[in-house]
C-alpha cells in the first residue's frame, strides 16, 4: 500500500425527498417568449403536396422491388419536424393518424413511425392535401391539421435508408426495427429465419428480443435482397474491422531484452482482438488459460500481430518504453477473446456480447480492452448505435469497464492526401478535423468523427496523442506530441448544425458530453520511426521481437494498463469509480489555450481530447499536499443528498489556494431508439457553502455558492429537451475568503431526477430503483507564488477531520445505505 492512498468517505449523508426544481435556471432565458409561428408559406404547401405524391409512388415502387414471397408489407414512414417531437405531438400523431413512433433521432426531431391503423393513416393523406390546398394567406393555425405545418419532410423508409456501410459480402450486422412484438412483424421475422436457413446463411442472435443478428457466409447480393424484401430490417452494415499492423523496425533486435515479474494477485484483462502469441518470452506466466476463439484458428496464435502488440502494452504499460529496465513488473494477467484473424475480417458482435457476459460471470473478469471498431464514421449528431447500446447495457448490468478506441482515420487516405498535395500539414491542422465552409478539397471533416462503438456512454473511450515516449523523434505528421494525433477521431455531435432548418436551443448544449473520454500516446504517422514500438513475434520475418505502429489501438491498451493498476491496488471499488478516478486525474495535454487551436477551434480540441490525459503520478496515489477520496453510494429518484466536508482551520488564513476537482460517474440502463432520452437519469453534484439540507434543497442555491459561477456540475432545466451526461467534472480554486468567517467547511450536495417522456418500463426503473453513483473529490494545495511554502499537512488534516478511511482497510461488500 502506498503512503498516501486514495481514501473513501464513510459517514452517513443527509437525505431528503424533493428539491427546488428552478435552481440553476437562467430567469432571462426562461422568460424569453417563443418565436410566434408564422402562417404556412405557399412554397411549403406545395412541397408537402409533392412529398405526399413521392411517398405514394415510393410505396408502390417498394412493393414492385420485392422478389420474395414475404407474407405482408409493413410501411415505415420517417417524418422530420422543425421542432422537438414531444409527448403532446406523439399523442396527436398516434390518435389522429395511427402513427406509432418507433425511433427518434437527431435530438428527437426525426421520427420513424410504424403505421398502426391504416384507416386513421388515410387522414394523414387527406389533411396533407387539405393544408396544401389552403387559399393564399389563409391561416392554418386554427385548423384541425395545423400541426402538420411542423413537418419539414417525410418519406418512406426504403432500401437505401436501411443500408449502412457495406464493404463486403461475407458477414453482415443486421439490426431489426423495434416492432418485433407486433404480429405482422413476427410473421415477417419467421419468414426471414426460414429464408436464411434455406440459403445456408449462418445466423447468430436469432432471438427476436435482441433485435440484432449477425449473418455469415452470405452470397453476392444478399444485402440488397434483404433490404428490398424485409420491412422489419432497420439497418444492415458490414462487420469488417480495419487494422493497423506492426511495421518493420529499422534496426532489427535479436531479443526482447527484459524479463517480466508476475504477481499472483494481478487483475485479469480480456483482450478482444486478433489473438495473442502466448508462447512469447515476455508473456510467460501472464497468459491465463481463459480463451475464446471465433475464428477457428486458435486464440493463442496471432497472425495479424495486432492483439500481441495490444497485449504487451496492457501487460507492461509505460514501463515497456524504459530501455533501462531489465525487469518489468506486469500490470495485469491476460485472457484472450479472439474475434478476428486478419484485417477486414468480420466481427460477430452477437457472439462478442455473449462472450463478454460469460467471461465476467464465469471468471469475474471486469476489464475488457477492445482496440477495434466497426467501419465508417458516425455522421454529425447521429444517435448511439446498436453495438454501443448493447455495450452500455452490459456495463450497467455487470459492473464491468470496457475500454474502446475511437478509431483511426485511414492511414492510406492520409498518405494519398500528402502525396497529392491535398493535405498540407501546417495549413490543415486542426482544420482537418473540423472545417465546413468550405471544406478541404477532397476531404470531409465528417470522416474524422469517431467510429462505433466508442460513442457508448458507460464505457471508456480513448483517443490518441502522437508521442511515442522517444524524445528525439520529431518527424511525425502531427505538429506536437501534446496535440491530438492527425489520425485520431473526434466526438460527432455538432450543436452548431441546424436540424431540419432550425438550430437547437441553447439549453440543449451540455459541456460534459464529449468523446473520447481520455487520450494517451499512440505514436505518430509519416515515418517509420515516428511510430510506437510494440512487441511482435520472432516468427515474424519482417519485424521479429519488436515492430512499430501507430493508432488509437495503442493508446487504448496503455489506458487499460493504468486501469488494471488501479484495480490491482483498489480491487473492491466499482468500475464506475475506477473510471471516475482516471478522469479526475486527467489534464489537458496542451494546456487551456493550445497555440495551434485558435479560439474558434477550442471546441474541436475538446472533442478530440475529452477530459485529457491521465496523470500517471496522481492516478494511483497522492502526497502530503494533495488528497483524493471517493464516495460510492446510491441515490433515489427525486432525492436530495448532502454531506459536510471539513477543512483545517489554516485554510482561513493561508495565502495559498486550494484546488477542488470533482468527478461524478454513474452507469445507467439506456433507452434504445430515443436520442434525447437514451440517458433518462439525471444525477448531478455541486459544492456550496455549509448549510443544512432543508436550506440546500428548498432555497435558491445561487445565494449559497462557494464561489461565484460555481454551482451544479450539470443543470436539468428543460429536462425533456436535454441530453444528460453520466460523466461530470468540475475544477476550481478557492482561497481563504471563499469560506464563511471562522467556518472552514463546505457542503457537497447531490440530486437525482429524470425524464418523464419515456416508456413505462423505463419510468418504473427510474422511480423504483436506487441508482448507484461514484463521486471522486480531489483537493490540492497550490502555492500563491514561487516563494510560498506549502503546509505539508493537507492530506493528513482532511483525512482526520472527515473520518476518511483507506479503501484497502474496508472489507469487500461492506457498502451500506448512506456510504461504505
């Protein structure tokens, strides 16, 4: 155990039901009246009439394209709205037009409907015609069909709308529409199963409740045949996984040059990859017998070399790059889940999801490294995908942590752009990541968006910095090792883009919503030496023992190695707490104002780096002038929760400052097919002046802010319109004058709320379950200037005054209501 370990808060908090909901709102914005709705224009009348004609023609065309004797037709219509599709609109379209919403996307402005009542749907036809036949200047707003003017566009979901990235004919991921419980859909699903069986197509995930299939050994044209004939199919995409393989080292090395030291109590990390060469000398004693192979080629054989490189970085972490170390302490033992064999092999995500669950339940594995992504990039403001949704569910149900790379921009495409002169390194950084008017010739910044499943919210998503731990290497493509690497990918939400002709509300922005969560070194690209050194097999003639590669695939296992070290030292902590500690210690790798990122690109920098790079000197331990403690607990819906944090008396007189850093992480059960309500649960925290819970919960906390402008980490105003974040971090400095006279204490408060426009099952879960959360608070004394002295007692003083305990001293499973 280290001298200054992280601690845990064990005292009972105060709790009360109910709290003042208006706190945190901006009164001026609240009182601002909605823009009056204008009478419908002549242009829009004609456009709606034209869209109706196109829709009718598309329905007939789809029927003609069906070549199989599918028992029925299920027409799905997508309607795009100028406004948010709220509960009132949902009830109106269901009761008046028989339209049942099954998918809400683009901040719930785009809605996919199943036509539930065909007779009622005739009213939609009639009223579209009626609104298009209004006299010039005739007011639509008091007509029965007035709400149809809120429509921006509508069309049939046809074969094109059911296609994702399709790059191969071997394997496909097929997601089904959320209508399988409908009798008509069940008939189609049974026919689909029989058809695939007849055609000898291998199918995983045939349980309709999962709404997810993986197809293997298909035939040419199968993808088009499926989207043409089966209305229950929502999306079909390729399952091919691109890889970056190790390259040749300039100076061959004839041995690994170090020995690994393996402790018995190391945590086990599962490597989801191309397999691992288990016989390699550095892995002796590290590879467990736990293995699964999807490829029929042996889990402990890695022909691609990718999984072996990942394994070395997880096992040895950053110590691997210290050439002076002849013995390296291993950070984890390794289990192998081989899901692909070579580059562009198909990833069976149905089997992968089942295996993750089984590996946890059978062997207690809680850490999974997935340095793989599905092909393509997320379009701007796209909803969370099916694969990411399933990972979010697993992380919530099992208390596991999945660490996933955000993916790499194609190195071949970068090569081509540099050779052709389309990409000028100095000119196009950082506009390469985000520039819309005009875009770089031959390049769309949307292609730098992250890849699925890294948008999942309960996992840890990792981007890359271009450093390779070799100070003398400066010939990479990125401007500086502290900046995001040229190949790394960014968060795909862009609230500046109008949706269906209207901009999003200011209250819909959320500064905490960002991916990747963290970044770490992944090597650079342009020359071989700029890459990162990795372990390879001596059987690889081109790069025996060591090779070089670059990518988020390498940054990810280095973060996983840090996670394993944390779990090894604090094995009884929840995985959400481990995630919170990692984020709480993260820092912007290039500071608050990186020189290459002008003011208008600062948001892009955040979308590339997330919460920053974890500080390896702080994530495991503290020192006499810094302390971190965790709170693991549960909070109920509509509950307010508070506890006192005592500081030593010397904070009232010192000229030094105290840095306060808090990070909240909570896992949640996601709601599928609902962009705004995917995360229905709101938990937030704040640091305030020391007041009793009745005051904190019922009065305006603007009067009790510890520091001006520092309130709740996340606001819940406009609860139905907002997308919440289950990761929140706030950091600020306080001085002696921020405390009340002769009272060196503060109150840390939490509250829990949620959405109401959600399915009944989700509402029951929200209101009837206690919701686990992990809050990490870090305190650090900062000298006023270079001549100021630190007290050297902050850690011991905070520990003693607040009854904090060493995490290792608590028995596993001793968590009680109100603390651990």
